[in-house]
C-alpha cells in the first residue's frame, strides 16, 4: 500500500469523509486476520440471536461516537434509533456488512409492515427484496445475483446467510422493528452517520488510527465467546488471547463510557473477561432480562469503577 493510501486512513473513522466503497477498497489491500473463527466470506446473520432489546432499559452513552460489531446489523439500527449520531461498525464478514447496509436503509425508508414482510418474515423470498436501496456498490455486488432466484426463501440462502437455525434468529429481540418502536426510530436512524469496516476489533484501531478514549460505547456482542487460538484453531479464553482484545477495547472507550457485552453458552468466556477487565479497574454488571426479548445468554455492561482514573 502506498504512503498516499496510508495517509487517507488517519481520520477515516473519525470524520466519515470517505464513502463506504472507498473504505471497502482500502481493506481489499489488507490481508488482515481474525481473532475469531469468522472470515471475509462468512455468511451474515439475518437477525440477532441475542437479547438486544434488553438494552432499551439501560442508560447508554451515545453522545460520543459508538463502535459496534456489525453482526446482524441489528445493533447498528438499535443504537442509531436510540440517538447515536456517529457509528463505526466492524465485522470481518463482507456479507454481514452488506446485509446490514440493506437493513439500515430499509429501516430508513420502508414502512414497518413492509420492512417486516421483506426482512423479517421467515416466508420472505428474494422476489420482494428491495435490491434498489441506496447501499454501496460492494453490497450490491454481493446480493444482486439473488435477484435471479426470486422463489428462493431468504432463510434458505446459505450462500449469503448462516445456516437456517441461526439465519432466522429472532427479529423481535432486536427491540427496534416492532410497531411500538419502529416509527420513533426512523428519523434518528436517518440522521445517523454509519460506516462499515471489514475487519475485527484487534486490528481496526491501528488501521484507522483511532484516538484513545474515542468512543462513548462499544458493543462487543459475543465476540469474546469466539476468541480462538491461532495455532490450534480452538476457542481460547486464556489471558494470551483475551487480554489483547480487552486492552484494545478499554483503551478506546471514554473514561465514563461503557463496553456492552453478550456472554453466551453458559458464560464460557465470562471468567476470563472478568479477570482481564479487572486489570483496568472495570467491573461487569448484568443487565436485567426482559422476557419479551428472547435470545442466547445475557447482556452485561462493563464500566470503570467509580473514583478510578
């Protein structure tokens, strides 16, 4: 990569002056690696399998920029709907980012019943998909071919989505697509500036030269449950692999900000994360569950202990 191209990275995640396709073009020149099992061609999740709606009862720090895993795109829609003005979304999967672009534009432009029919209904097919939404050229290139399969159920499209068990997930648990919240979310979502970065939490900060303490909130999703040993490819929550991720997260969240984490599968990463966060005087607090928002595991907020600097 030339020095000129490197220089363009300096403020890209801060001022959102680059177009989405310019960002994608830069990352195509970077080999990169993933701290989890997911890679560039991993399928997208149609909807969350986490109880995201539980965050509706929490006082989130959204005044500063927000960093989130792209995942199903639902975290982006939720944070934007709640008032986040600037959102950086990272996900090593190009399909995840492309799907989230479509979903975000769908929320901005479609009525709730149409959004639900197109994106959420398990019976939805590609015949009704809004391919003409204002997404990046990269996103269009990944999904346009599905127009040739109009009768295929979207839930069965494992060439772009995770397998059916996860692909449907639970749109109700996102907290932002039901009729109660949808209309009130639309204008804030239209006003939000969102950029997608096809990388992971371990490399994003250096590639984009993100200032320390830049984010008010960072949504980690269940990334910590997927940490892997690069040699064995097995999941590994030991300090060797947990600490670098936690260190990077903590150093880029504001002193009064928060990390939002989903722990799944019997909290297999919870112990390692708790120990690693304690090194920075951060404590984990579980978010109260709302039975309306079913999903795997539980949501936690990690914040610096009061009085600590």
